[in-house]
C-alpha cells in the first residue's frame, strides 16, 4: 500500500500515519519528524532547516527531496509501500514527486485528505504544546497561524491535483482517532480495492 496524507497542522497526519502504516504493514514517513531528528542530532541539514521549522515556513525543496526520496526508496524496498505524512506540500513538490514515483513504478494508491476547521486544528496543536511532545513550532500562536496560512496557500492546491487523478479520499478528521482511521480505511478500500 502506498498512501499520502494531506491536511492542516493538527489534522492528525501523524496519528493516522502511525495507525495506517500499522494496518497495511508499511513504513510511516513523516517529513516533519525526519527534519526534527536532524535538528535534534545537530547535523548540517538540521542546522540548515531549524529556523524554517521554528518560524512555521516551508523548508526549500532542495533540502526536502534527498531526505524524503531516500526514506521512500528504503520503505518500498523493505516493506513494499509507504505512508507519506507532510510530503508533498506544494504543487511543485507534488509534480516532481509524481514524476519520480511514476518512473520507479511506485505512484500513490490513495491520497487521504484530513479535513479539520482551523479553530480545532489550533486547539489540538496548542494542546500538544503543553505536553512532553511539545515542538518548537507549537507554542507561539503567530507561528501556528503561519503554518495554517502556509497550508491554505501552498498545500491546498494539491487537493485538485489529486482529485483530477482520481486518488483522493476526503475524510472528516474531527472525530476520535479511531473513527478517523476507520473512515480512512473504508475510503482507501474503495479507491484501491485490490490492496
Ligand atoms: P509537520 O511535522 O508535518 O507539521 P504539521 O503539518 O504542522 O502538522 P502536525 O505534525 O502539527 O500535525 P499532524 O497533522 O501530524 O497531527 P498530529 O497527529 O500530530 O511539519 C513541520 C514543519 O516541517 C513545517 O512547518 C515545515 O517547516 C517543515 N516541513 C515538513 N514537511 C515539509 C515539506 N514537504 N516541505 C517543506 N517543509 C516541510 O495531531 C496533533 C495533535 O492532536 C496531537 O497532540 C494528537 O495527539 C492530537 N490528535 C490527533 N488526532 C486527534 C483526534 N482525532 N482527536 C483529538 N486529538 C487528536
Ligand atoms: Mg505531524
């Protein structure tokens, strides 16, 4: 199974990414998590991307593709699929990723769009800020608002991109995590019955 998760900050891409990767026996690849690992390990890449994450801005594409490309190749080789969370995030990324995946014969079977109103998304992110999982981009309301604005401006155009390819499953992400997972699995089943 090859899946892409789309949705605003706090929509549950990470939560559903874990659950769906477990369900289909593939690897959950979170681009944000990969960057945070690089930052925590203080690698050269980590030092280059840190400020973008802290400000809630997108990391430039040339710093995104190497990391994600390697993770996707590894996951396809070891598990036969992937659940991508947080990538692609711009039309340019989606087009380039689609070309690369088509060449390798590993185009996504389904793209799960997690729909959540901004006010609930904000509450979820702020809720996490107080816990042990709090991130550098979770505390400042202006940064959370910028992440939402970047999503609406840069990532929402992907909805049309995937809809036109007939792979989009639109899911209400406001229920419990279990309800969202069930709805996603049902929709994926309809899109990719052979999987
Ligand atoms: P990224 O890490 O992808 O962050 P994000 O998109 O802002 O999303 P979050 O991780 O905050 O939310 P989520 O949708 O994963 O929800 P979660 O399951 O955690 O990206 C961070 C940064 O990295 C970007 O700003 C950018 O700088 C950079 N970056 C990443 N990818 C990039 C790319 N491709 N190109 C350029 N730059 C890139 O849930 C959130 C909270 O809600 C949790 O506490 C969770 O427990 C809770 N929750 C989840 N589901 C539910 C539910 N159903 N009900 C109640 N609570 C729930
Ligand atoms: Mg996440």
